[in-house]
C-alpha cells in the first residue's frame, strides 16, 4: 500500500504550512479532478458524484452564497447553481457548488464538518454532483484540492498511452514506440496519459507531474498543482507556468514543450508521477536521420 | 421725510418677497397618474409563438412553466416551448439543457437564427448580445448572433456579477476585483480593488448605459457602496459610503437613466443622484420590510422606478418617483412573477396575467 508521500507533503507544505482539512463528502467518486482536460479547458476543482451530505472542510466564515439560479441580479444564470464560499485560515476559500439549496445563516462563522445540504439533481442526467474547489486568495490561484485533503489509498501508477512528436512543418506525427526513426527537425511533444486510483478504478484522474528527459537530462517538466489567471488567460503550474491553451489540446493530448532533434541516436524518457507518488516511465530510442 | 420712510418700509418687504420668489421657490410638482394599457390572459395564448412580430417590437416574459413573447401593444403574443432553462432577450431566445448539448438561437417567431454545436458554457444575453459563462463561473465568451466566436476573457476568481453598458462591460469577482472590459473585443480596460474592508469581495456591480458610471457594493465589515466615474481612459471614485449591511449574497445595484443609482439595503433602498451626489434612503412600507427585492426596473425618460418585492408567493410592486416619492404599492399573489420595462412602459407578469401600464406626468 502506498500513500501520498513525502513529495506531496513537501508541495502542500509550501502552499499552506500547518493546515489540515477534511473531505467535503464521504464519497470518493471523483467524476472530474483538478487539471482534467475537458475539450481544451482545465477543470479547476473536484466534481463528486454523490448523494451524501456535504460538510465544511474546516472552520471558517461564510464569504458569499448564491441560492437563485435565475436571479437577474448577477446578469447571468449561475453555472455553479446554489453555491457557497467559505473563507478559512491562511486566506483559503473553499467553494461548494451545485447544492440542493443554500440558506442564509444566522451566524457567518461556521464550524468544521457543518452540514451544507446535499447536491442537487442535475437537469438532463439526473445525477447529483458536487462541485468543490479551493481558491488561495493571497496568491490569487486555484489549488489542487488533493494537496490539502487527507490522503486516500492509491497503488496504481499512471498509464502512458501514447507519445507523439508533431513536426513543426505540419507533416505526419511520429508515434513513439511504433516508429524508431524520424527526420531531424523541431517537434512538439504530446502525451496521452491517464491515472486511476484504488477507490474507483473506473474513474480516470490526472497525474501530478510530467517530465521529459533527453539523453538523461531533464528537458521539460509540467506540474498540475495550481491554476491562476494573468491578463485574462489561464496559466497552470506554480514553479514553472504554462498557458493552459498551449498545454491542453482539444482532443485530450497534453503538450510538453518542443524538442529539437539532430542526426544521431537519441534516448527520450518520460516520467509521469501521480499524487501518491506512483510513477510510470516510458523510454524510447530513436534514430534521427 | 415721512413719505421717504413709507416708501422705504414698503420697498424692503417687496424686495424680500422678490428674493424669496427668486431663490427659494419651487415649481408646482407634476401630478402623476397611472395609465393602464392592457391585460392579457396568458392561459389563452397559443403555443405557437407570436404569429407576426408586431412592428413596434415585442416584450419577453417568463412565469412558472410559461415563456413567450407579446407585442408591446398587447397583441400577437404566444407561448414558446421550454425544455431546459430558457435564456432570452428582446430579439433572441435559447432553450438550454446543459453545456454538453448544442444550442439553437431563435427569434420570437421561433425561426432558427443559428445552431452552435460546441458551447463553452451556459448562454445568456446582456443588452441583446450573446455570451457564455463557463461551468466554473470563471471565463466569459462572446459570440455573434450568427454563432461566431468573438472573444473570451478569464477572471482571476469566480465571477459574482456582470453588467453591460453600450460599449463596456463590468464584472465583479469573489476575491474582490472589479474589471471593465471592452464589449467589442474583450480587452481589459480597467481594474479596481476597493479594499478597505476586513474581507474583500464584490457583491454587485452595475454600469450606466452611457458607460460613464459604475456602481458597486463591495466588502464585508464594513460593506461599502462606491460609484466610479469615467475619467479619460480610466475611472475615478466619485462617491463612497460605508453601509450598515453585511450582505453575503448577490444584492441589487442598478443605474437608472444614467443619473440615479439604486441599491439594496435592509428594509429599504439607497438612492444616489449622480450629478448632485445627494443621497436618500427610502424605507419600504412596514408590511414589506421583510420582503426581498426581486427586480428593479427604471423608465428611460421619466424618473419612475418599479421595485418588485417578494416573499415566497406574496409579491408587491412598489412604484417610486425618484428620488423618494412612493407613487403606490400593489400587493398580489403569484407563483412566479417578473417585471420588465421598455422605454417608459412597465410590463408585469404573473402566473396567468400579463399587464402593461405607464405613468403620465402633467400639471
């Protein structure tokens, strides 16, 4: 059994020192997780499929709630439907959306584990879904909830399904593993990777770190830990940031930078790590002509 | 000598009276009378949409399970099918189920204008323009009526409110940022963080039709009401007021006639005249102080405002002549109700009735 390791503790410790929270629901059926690519768009929270009650993750203060989907006050129908935002210590805001209803409370102060109701049945599918996200007010960024939530068991390593090298000149992509030779030039690296966890193997999540090594030297690295906005555009990654529209392709592939290949033998290695520290490596030997 | 004194004594009072008339007099207030136009029985309308859109235009209405359009003259109305959440403007409507399905933009006569296969979120209209907001309430997308993507903008936090003027759009966010965008290209023109409160957030924001004024309710402990005025390419604070309220939900804030700001307050409404910076608090009649403001509709020419108050199935339409004269209050019961204003005419819908009225001013 492998639990979220030292690596995770280090990252979460950097983001929020000495801070512990609880899960907002007993369900671990995460339909969509932080960093999931939805047609080129980055999902910035967790979406649970659950009929269980929803609880506050920590003590805090009700910052804002909205309980009228149709109200003309805000100028648009609220996609988060009935939602509530609670501000905790360290300027962390937890957001709970798609609830059955949110009532006005006598006191704005709220304890850890206070029931917030149940998720609302969604139009069309009839599923009850909870939208949950964490926003770091101080750094103006969304944080991967799993970095702060208590760990859950995960022994499954991510799966690298495909790696493509797409030439800049628009010619056909080189699928690594299928092809052992390619022409010299500049290529864009695209990965197709999925991850699952023990609680629900049928649900795919997003790995935490993607690394590419060329002849043993780290060439590029992408970390799915935070999401923030600069000049109206979404950027992902705390240490090194990338524009989401550059990284997330509409077909689900993930861009991991450009690589310039010159004549000769080259060894390209991909290392993908999930939040529990489970790793998957794929190595490809390529002859560049 | 005595004659001189008599003249002197009579001239001084006359002069004082003249001064009083000149400086302190006020015009005789205009009489305001209600002019009802028509009442339509919604249950008698056909489920076909307006047969022929009237030349003067149509008014949309939604009430409970009904949605439809009716001519401004009360004729040619019709009900329209509603499967999901209907979003509408005076010229377009969309029956929307969820973002995974294509949407069809139609006009009031049900004619299809365009179909958008892949939608980026939830559709809505502001000033007859088509927008989408993504499911995390973070990104805004503008499309043309032909279904062509124009621009997108992502807010640094969750968007809590939007308002559109003629060329500009103002948005507030959960973490307390106000952003002004150019509605034609989505470019950020101005940003403002009010601060000054223990917790920052924007509860409500409104921009005047002429894009000159922005009003907002922001922050917690203390909550603040601010008005910004356009100054060259930027905005500067014109008016500021600490509020006794500490709302933690969306609140009403609206600009009427590019001249007045009305904003929600406990048991009443705050009213600010933008030119004189004079402030009034209009207290609701006692019976309606626990009611919530459902909608505020202002006339374009007259300084008359309708405030729709609701408490479950009990509603009341409060009409105000700005700044603070209550013209009347009409209580009624209904499951659903809505208020719309077109120029100087009010349109009020309930479960089964749709009425139109205006006010006539004259001495």
